[in-house]
C-alpha cells in the first residue's frame, strides 16, 4: 500500500483531487487468474476488495 499511497501523493502534488483519485482507483488481479479454481479466484477478489477499502480509508 505504500507504493499506492506514494503514487496518489505524487498525483496530488500535480493538482489532482485525492477524492477523485480514490473514487477512480481500480485494482485488478494479475494475469492468469483464469487458471485458478473458482474458490481460490473468489479469495483473490475478496482480498482485492479489502485492499481497496483500506486504501480508500487511509
């Protein structure tokens, strides 16, 4: 999350609004998720959702 926060800070310094950045933030799994079994793929998406929530709260 440190890298994401750093990137957001860089963009804020260039004049972009933090709330707009956070509302536009998209996290996606790495390529190859289609080879996972459905249960494992669901876990990955749940972790992405939790990570997104943590970023937006910080």
